[in-house]
C-alpha cells in the first residue's frame, strides 16, 4: 500500500548512491515547505526524507530491496540469524521469497529448499523483536506506515465530512470511517493513526495514510485551492452587463459581468475557492464565454441582421 521509495525519488532500482543523492537534492529544493507554499509540499517533503533515509544507507537499502515495506522490522544481522537457524540442517540459509513457514521460505547452500519446519521460529525471531527473553533482545519494533489512495469528488473535497471506505490487503478487506478535512486538496494525505502495519514485540502499529486524488469534473478545474469555472453569457449580457449565476462546489454563486466583456475574460471572486482551515481560502475564477442561440427565432435573426447592418465593429481589425 505504501508508495515505492524509488518511485518517490524518481530513480530506477539500479540507481547508484550518487544518483539517489542528486535526485533527493533536486526534489528537496523544489518541495521544501520554506520554498514551496503548496498545501501538499510538507507531506511531499517528509515522503522524500523517508525515501532518502532508507535508500542512502547501503544496509538499509539492501533490507528495503529484499523485504519491501516491512524492512524496518528486519534487523541488520538477519542473515546471520537465519544462517544459525539453518545450520542444524547442514547448510547456510538465504532469502528465497515467499512461501511456507508464515510467508518465508529459506534455501540452503546446496540449493535445497525448506519451509522452516523443525526450526524454532520463536527462538529465531523472538530475540529480534523482544519476545525471546534474556539479554540482547531487539525490543518492541513499531509497525510500518502504509499508504493508499482515496478518490474524492470536488464537492466532497470542498465540504469535507465523514466517508466510509473499504481497502483490500493481504489479510482481507477492512473498512474505515474517515473524516475528510474541509478543503482537502489533491495530493494531500489524511492520517489514520494506528491503522498501518502491525508492530512486533508489543511495538505500536504504524499509521495508514490516505493520499487524496480528486476526480476530474467537467464543471470545475482546480489549481491548488483556486477553482476555475465557465460563466456562459448571451451576446447582449456581454455588451450591456449583467449578473449571472455560476456553479461552485458549495452551491450557486452570482457573478457580475461588466459591460463590454469578451469571451475569455476572467472574473475573480476572492475567497470563494477551496476552503483552507489553516490560512486563506482559494479564489474562484469565472471565465466569460459568449453563447449564441442555437436556433434563433425569426425575430432574433432579424435583430442580429439589423445589428450587422449598423455596426462598424470588426473583431479581426488590429487595434
């Protein structure tokens, strides 16, 4: 469920240490909260730090490559412990992927595989996670943080509220009641404390982060917290001025069209964009679009012909 660290930094899994460092520096400068004022910049910067801290250390990177999101629960001397457990079976043990023995399968140096039967896993792993007693235990190990996506409509993001979601995982599906913050934006993460991976040895569970993805909407275009909508007007409203309704995620708003407005003109309604509980709301921008009758009546056509005869206006003439 968590996002791949290589994907976070935008590097291939074969990237060198120098390439990882350069990618981190470039992205960190771009997303540092002191430089980037986007609401999701802080979470993005934390994500970059997590990825770099895991991949910049060779031993940590090796564990991440082998064990994925659970790498934090694997101690550095994992191979030595597995080898000691397998020694009684006449060979050195190495990681060979999922399978029996609780999802772990080992292989000996002679190529023979075994699924852990006959191995005291409580003795092998108990010492790692503080359950084996005696000195030298690793103590409680926190569970890994996990991440999933949640798709919201523009209206849901605008208004916030409660939402029930169901996520599938290795242990089946789980349902969550999620509080959607009012004014959440695309890319922002919602934290569900204690709903991530389980800890070991009485370690606390990790957190589950829901990354918000706002679904496309034909009525609204979002740029950060600013909302862009179209304000359709008639030719006479554009010339004479008018007050017209426009849709917003929170309902209908009234926009005053100044006289002599052309298509493409943008009108700003300050503070009418996406709410921001921690600062200034976004703005609403209504773009004027002049519409003509699809099937003008005889009288409408007559009036347009009269206007064409008396008007000297030429939109193609340079001004």
